[in-house]
C-alpha cells in the first residue's frame, strides 16, 4: 500500500486494504517535519515498552545505547490529530535525532534508508534488553544510572604523524549489517529478492588452476591441503602389498586344497586345517569343471532331427527378430469419416 503525507491511498497494492489512518497520523507528522526521514520502524516489544515507561528513559549503560546517539522523548497520548500535537512532536524530535521514545507506549527508529532504520531498531532493542534488568541492582551500582557513578572520560587518541590515511568506502549506516542478514536468509533458501549494493565476495585464491588437474585424478585429499595422515598412508601401503602379492601369484596355481589333520594333544576331536596350492595338472578333473566337451555347435540338437528343418526354424526365428512386431496399440477410427478440406494457399 502506498499513501501520501495526508494519509490518502495512492496505490492500493495487491491486498486492497487501506492503512490505519489513526496510527498513520504519527508517522505522517514525522515525515512532514523531517524530509530526511524516509523509513520509520515502530516497536512495541516488552523491553522497549518498559524503557518508555521509565522516568530516566534510555540510559547509556551498554554499547548498543551509545551507538544510537541522541534520543528524543514525546508524551504520546495515542493520536496526533491537532496542529498543536504536531508542533509539539516536531519540537521534541529535533532536526537530527534518529530515536524517538513515546512515553508509556513504545519507540520509533528513524532512518534515511531501510538499512539505517533497521540498524537503529536493532541496537535500540538490544539496549532496552540490557537496561530492563538493571534497576534490580543496588542503588548506585550501575554506571550511568541516576544516582550512580558517572563513567570516566575517554582520553583522546591523536593520530600519529606520518601514518597514511586510508579512504573508507562511502557506505551508509547499517548497509553492511543489513546485507549480511539478507545474504544469510538467501543462503537458507528464502529468496528475499534483495538488491545487493556490494554483491561481489572475494574468493579464496588457489595456487593451481582447476584445468591443470585432470578430471580422472582422484585422491583422499586435495593437493593444496597438507600431507595425508598416518592412517591413510598405512591404508595405501596395505593396498600396495595386496597388489604385489596378487601379481606374484603363479598362474598355474588355480585351486587350494585344504588338508585336515587331527590334533594329537586335544581329545575334543578338533582338526587343524592346512591350505596348499595345487597346480592345474594336479587338480582332480572329476571334482569340478565341465564334464562334457563341446565339439559341435549342434551338439544339443535332439537326435534324429532333420537338419533342414533345424535350419528353417533358425531362419524363421532370425526373420522374426528382424521385423518390427511391436506397435502403439489399436488406432482410433473416430475421425475416419471426416474429410479434411484442402488448403487453397498457393504454397
């Protein structure tokens, strides 16, 4: 939904529902008083509502509170309708303040962009969560609390002469943090559609190009990594020993004969098994193998069969294999009687 400063709907959007005119009056007054503000985030969380109800307001008791800068306060009565209320709001807000605390209501985070407004809202919520448990401490124990010790002044650190000044890139407030959160959501698969201003990410440089290593090369680790551990080295040595033993095995020793001998010292009837390699000529022919020697390709043809009939059956089977006997099924005859008109085009 897109509305103007007066609250009139300019573009209804896809929903078709207008915004709450009574709640938009507060935002419209801020937009009219501060042309530099383009985004407002309204918070009513328990922590921010509790801080807005405190007399002391937002205290500088945390790092997040110090990042917010100046904080303005306004006695909000629920609506901003009269001209006197708008003038009082403009006086309370000031020309540069980005955080507005509505007494007994909540807080407003302002910004020139959505990234800046979210930056203020994020740190404002964190500062309120730190401050809410602080009143439970003894009186005067919290630095920055009314009645407590004031923080010591920070000494100024002058820049040493001779050091070069590095020009920082021109980036808005909260842009890097907001883009990091959007990138995190995109990596999780939410497809935010956010347009990154700094989409390029520096890649890790590789000592070797990918094209220098053939695609058929495989290993347990990359060549750029450290040397493999002792476990991988032992595994490779064991594989090499197995390959060497297999290559040195004689080709004539094709079977293993197991000889069983009864143990003389044991009376339980157990046997000792001894494996022996046997040569091909020492293997018992009747124990395994093919007992029938195939000498004729028609050896398994039934006896007293006409050879001509066997050839005809073979040729018939081959002819069936050559022909295409499979089809897509019965064809429909619904459009058989329909006569298609010929095209009159010269083409």
